[in-house]
C-alpha cells in the first residue's frame, strides 16, 4: 500500500499554510492535482540546460531537445498501454475531444447519424458534439443516469441502434464519482459499428489504464490532473481510426512537402503536431507518468478506494450533508460531492476555506446533470496520491463550522 504521508514530502506546496496559520488541506485534485518536486525539477532542468526548438536545428541543444521530446512521448504512450504512434499530444482533455470532432467526425458522421452521450458528461464532452450537431443536423441523444447516479445500461441497450455512429462517455464522472463500465459499452457499441470515445480526465490520475484492453477507439486525458503540468494532455487513438483522421492544426512541423499549390503531410505522429509543441510540459508529464508508475497504478487505485470508502462513511454521518452518486465505494473513484441542506455550496466552500480546506463548489461543468437532479450547486472533495484520511477528518471538522454559522442565521 502506498504511504501518503511519505508521498506528501515530494509535494512542496502541501507544506503551505493559508489564512495565517491554517495548514493547507487540499481536496480539489479533480480540478487540478499538485505536482511533485520531480516534475517541477524536470521542467526547470529542461529550460535551464536543453531548451531549443525540436526537429529544426542541427545543433547540440536542438538534438537534445528533440530526443527528450520523443522519449517523453514514448513514456506517456507506454503509461497508457499504447504505442507511440497512437498518441496525439494535446493541451488537455477538452482539446482531445475537440480533435476527434475536427479530425474524424467532420468526415465520417452525416445528417442522418446519431451521436450518443450520457447525462453525466462534463461540458467538454457535450459542447463540441452539440456544436457539430447544430452545424450538420445530425442527432444527439443522451443515455439516462439512474436516480442513484449510475448509468442506466438498459437505456444504453435501447438507444444503441444502427443509427449510432459514435458514443462519447466519461470513464469516471467528475460530479457523481461513478466509474462507467467502458468495456461493456464498447462491446455493445462495436456490435452496431459505432466508435467509442472515452473522456479519461478523471480516471487517468487514479486507475491503471491499458488502452488496448479497454478496447475503446479513443481516450482523452489531461496531464495536469495526473501530477503533470498544465497545458499538456493527450488523445490516444486506435490505429484504424488514426489512419482515418485528418490533421486539425495545419502549418509548420506537420508537413512532408509544401509547394505553392499543394501540401503533403508528415507521417504519424508528426502529422498532428502543428507548430512548436510544449516540450517542457511534455517532459514534465513524462516525469509524472514515471512517478505514478513507480508508485504502481494498482496501489494508487487501492489508495483512492480507501479514501473514497472513508469519505463516504464519514460524510454520511454529518448532519445536513447529502452525498450525490452511488454509496458503494467500489463503484466510485476520485471524489465525493454533496449538497448541504439549506446552505448554498459556495457558502459551504467559503467556510471550509476559512479553515484551510480547499474544495470545489458549483456545477463542476455538469450543468445539465445538476439541472436534472435539481441541485443548485454541489460541494466536491477530491483526492490524489498525497491525500490522507486526516485530510478527510479535517473536512468533517470544518463542516461542523458550517452548521454552527448557519444555525445562527
Ligand atoms: C470528466 C471531465 N472531463 C473533461 C474535463 C476537462 O478537462 P480539461 O479542462 O483539462 O480539458 C474535466 C475537467 O475537470 C473533467 O472532469
């Protein structure tokens, strides 16, 4: 089992105090994770000693930078159980999902087709499809979420017809915390010839991901949620689909030959690297992948499970707290969100912050899901490898202050 107390020593930011004398209790990792010293050092080291543009300069630094970039890409692909030429580097999950629209959907989905989403999707996995559907007239449908916060698989079966050309689904919901059964969804989707795109923003930080055994067609993730820097992420794509994808950024770097009239494109993966890539962040993300691999993703997942179980148990004893999503820890991952009877989530978060406890409040970019369940807003506590049960105890203690403040109102 991993030792979060020991891990915390690798994260300098966790030594901070806030509001004068309150030790920081960081429970907002689903929004962005903190970064270990090794990742910070890798970025500084790159800019201090190796900085040069890749693929372009025939000089020592250009060569070093290119080698570091290529090796970092390989490390990231391997972390996801993918081959190097199955990885397109993006800025984040949002860009990965948009890339599927521009590179594949534009040329493969027609007016009479349907794209299937779920009611629990993050805006990043709704808006790009909605915009495409509005532009082309194709249909969008949503798989229902049951009252206890799980995907309704009967509804999926009913809706998964031959009109469906693509299903886009979160691996783990950032609001309900529920883990969706991707392999079952893929199996069903492939029987009707539909592609499956997985939003892995909330699963990649916590679970072992093997892209090949998951069998989906594309998987998008954000580096900043998995101990890496902001501004780097990726889209892993099956070779069959990759070969059908057009570049979505045109310009320098991604070409083989350009004349005044015509352009031919570079081979994979350069074909998808339009312009100068963020080499330092790629190197930083590779370092984060190495850090997680050293901990062991099975152990990371087991640690998360323990925290989720503990949080469900402790929070369900707090007066006024109503947990959203399934109550069985084994169905969940990464976070626990709740409403607080009679108190707006922003007020809850503000009181928690005054005690040094950082959580997220609002709709967490799942406005339609909040609307469906009639939640004005929710408060979310979320975890990562450095989170301890003591952090959850601190949350529960700080929630007592919410009751105290609002019973006076
Ligand atoms: C489930 C889910 N999908 C997509 C995203 C978008 O991630 P990013 O802002 O890094 O693109 C998030 C971010 O919180 C998320 O939780």
